[in-house]
């Protein structure tokens, strides 16, 4: 097996649920690749994207964020020990039930909402945040631009409701 080049993405797609509507590895690679196209110098090109049920989402959200409820996406950046260089960006954990419910409530295609959650989560892994209003506006604007490149409408427009979970 050949070693991956520095610009190759390695996505470990994990499905902890039996759900036929989960994004494919091809879709995930396309969405994550769109983000990395704007960060060509970032060498952390490995990410795990895990699809889970409500119980696992709630447990992780409670244990790592102190919020005892389900959420759409959780981001866990990889922190390399000193002196160890690894290309790992981190892990995304996405709750299908929450994403599907949000897509229905916001009347948007499930695929579009999944793309938004993946882009949003990858940006968190890269250090973007939305703790204060200025950071939130910068991150949301970047999400709009990336999703437009993927031919996905603005998820924050008045015709859509913002994701309720929006956690990472």
C-alpha cells in the first residue's frame, strides 16, 4: 500500500447505526475536501466521521461538554503529544436522528444539512469557533462560502432556521 501524499484526505467513516440515508465516503470526501482546498498548508489530513444514535450523542455531549442532551455534531480535535507529528485532525460525531429531524424542520434536503454539519464540524476541528458574536459571524460567513461552492443554499438565510444543536 502506498503512503498517502500530503494533500490526500484520509477519512475513516464509521457507522454505529444501521441507517441507509447516511452520507457516503465519496460525499464526505467531497465536503471535507472543499474545506481543505481553502487550507492547503494544513497537513492534518486524517479525520474520523462517526454516525451515531441519540444515546451515544447524548452520552458524549454530557461527558465532554456537560450538556445532557443530544446534539447534531460534536468535534474532538486531536492534540498531538509534544514531539509527535501525526496528520490527525480529529473526530466528528454526528447524530443522524438529530440531523434528519433538523432537516425536516428546516425544510431542506438531508444531504444539504449533512454537508453543512460536516463543513461546520471540520471548521471546528481546524480551530474556528462561534463563542462570541464576531467569531460566529466569521465562521458562519465562511460556511456560507464553502457551501455555495458545493451548490448548497445559505443555511443561515431567513428561509431556514439555524441548527439548534450547533455544538462542537
